[in-house]
């Protein structure tokens, strides 16, 4: 019997998570299926999925904070992975896996929504946070890590130096690099683009749901396969 999981967000039509996760399930020999569900009411959708016997779901923009209200236990104020188990909803933050292995002393974080909150515990103390409704424009002086946690894809937003690590959570559905990542690569920065971030957090979600080691090379190839 097929086990079902889903991605909840609005919009989600551009997401590469379904093909990435379904490729991983196939590679691992698991009878699981992943689908994307566009919803503006994630709490109602979670209740529906539980009633239908789903094993869990991923959560993306703009619902990572909202879904905490559905959790019996939650790993922070914003979560992106839910597990439905024994009548309970467990919320996990796999987004912090995006920064695994990044050792930064000072960071510039652009954005303050659910994606930014999810990364908060992986960022150094004193991280400078920039939003258009608050402190703007972003400044990267003295920072060795820059993180764009907004959906903005066509602006560089901040000055870059070659010795910085640049992480951009945004990615495009048309295979084009974001302006920030393109500028960072051209300068020689260390980069983690949106698709690599998708793979890192998705691999951890896969393992939480299934208890099986994620076939990360398969997931990376599926995520980067041209549309």
C-alpha cells in the first residue's frame, strides 16, 4: 500500500520537491508518493491529509510559521517538515541542514519570514537581519556569510566579497541562477544555491519520514534535471 506525503505552500507549481523526493523513494525501493498541494489554508489541509492517512508533509512559503499551531511538538517557531504519527503532529526544522558545515563568525540575513526563522538556530550570534520594512538596504561589511531568505531572485541586494559564503534559498523554475548566486559565482565566493539548499533539507525530511538514509546523489540529480 502506497504511503503518501506532500508539500504545502502557496504557490508550489514551480517546486522541484516532488520529482526529487519521488526519485529518492524509487531509488530506495520504497512504495511512497510525494505531491505538491497549493493551499492558502494549511491548517485545514493538514487536517484533511491526516484524515486521508498521509504520513506527513513538507511546508514552504508562506506557511512555515502558521503550521506550528497544528503541532503537538515543534522544533522552533517555524518548521518545514511534519510527521503524522500515533495521532500526533510532530514539526521538524530541516532547513538548518542547509548551513551544515558552514563555519561563519558573522552573518548578514536578508528576510525575516519563516525561512529566515528556520535558519536562525544555525546562524552565529549577532547575525544582522535586514528587511524592506525595517533596516534596509542590507550591509555585508564584516560578514563572512550572507543568506538570502526571501523569494527575491532578480536583485543582488548586497555588496559581495570573494572571501564570503553566499547562500540563496530562492531558486527559479526555469533553471536560471538567481542574480545573487550568479554575481557570487563570478566573484569567486563559496556558494550554496537554492537547489542545493532544497536537496539538503529534503534529504533530512526523507530520513525523518522513512528512517532510511537518503540517496542524496539521486536527489541532487533529480533537483537539477532541466525542465
